[in-house]
C-alpha cells in the first residue's frame, strides 16, 4: 500500500508531470488572421490596375514640385529655376521632401526604367504605397468596429475607390493628394479606435493625432482642418458623459 502511494505521489511531482500538447490553431483561425492583409493587397491591386489605364499621365502642376525638388537637392535652395531668387512657391513641403529624397537616392529625376521616365514612375510608386496605407487604415478602423468583417469592408471600400476615376486620377497625378488621403485615413482610424477603446483623450492618442495633423498640414494647407477637428472631438469627448462621447 505504501509503495503504491509513494509511486502515485512520485508521478505527481512537477518534474515528472506530463506535458500537455498545445492546442493547434484551426485552419479557419489562420485564414481569419490573413484575411485583412489579403483584402488590403487585393484592393490595392484593383486601384493599381485602374491607375495603369492612365498610362504615363502626370498633371502639369506637379512639375512645380519636381523643379523645386531638383533645386533643393542640387543645393540651390527653394528656387524654381537655377539662378532664380529663392521663393516659397510650393504648398506641400512633405511631398516636396519625398521628391527631394527620391532624387538624392537616385530614384527620381535621374533617367528612365524600362523606357519609362522616373519622373513618372517614382511619384506613381509613392502614390501606390500611400494608397495601400490608406486601405490598411480602413482595415484597422473596421477591425475595431466590425471584428471579423474588416476584410469585407476593406474590399468594398477598395472597389469603390477603384471605380472612382476622379480618386484614381488625382491620386496618381504626381501631386500630394495620396499622402494627404493617407493622413486623413490615419486620423480617422486613430479617432475611431480611441473611442472604441475609451482612450481618446489619453496622452499617447493625443501625441499620435498631433503627429498626423502636422503631416497633413505640411502636405496641404487645408490639412490644418484635420488637426482642428481632431482637437475638437477630443475636447468634446473629455467633457461629455461616456455614452454621449461614444455617440460623438
């Protein structure tokens, strides 16, 4: 009897405990994990196909930013033409900085790739990245409101944007519009998730909103409206009851 008891106790020792195999994730859960990124990629591809139909078109106004990027990269300062007096003839410093950075890295205003000028390829590539970022923000927002259905919302919005020729044309026109759209989508995502988590007035949310607002204001002058609206919502949320603040 004592031998049997000792054997039983010995089997219950921590160092002799049997290892319970970890539960394996089901295929369905794995598919859900990749559903949102897949939806972002698919929606981006739809917009890219529509943009490809525009060919090499770049709006004439984009040449102003391109000229400033060349002058700044060559050390001539913010001058539109070599030898001209420096003048701030642009209203999109953040987009201009990306153009100048691309030129410094040899990606912009240096030649052609497969017969296509990098004056066309580089800004359109940036536009595609901004579009993907915008769709990622949409998926991130939808995940907070409709868990498990964010991929469907992302595909729906991406399809709607792809069928909107005005959106596609101006996003891939060489201007700062895609970066501005990304900052607007990021602001909306931050505010919605702040409301759903109940930390809209938290310091980290305020810092993130201020950073995005600064980017928006440096992309287009009317980007300051996003900052004002975000601050207004935060102030109202802080003074209202939780139920009314959530409704806002």
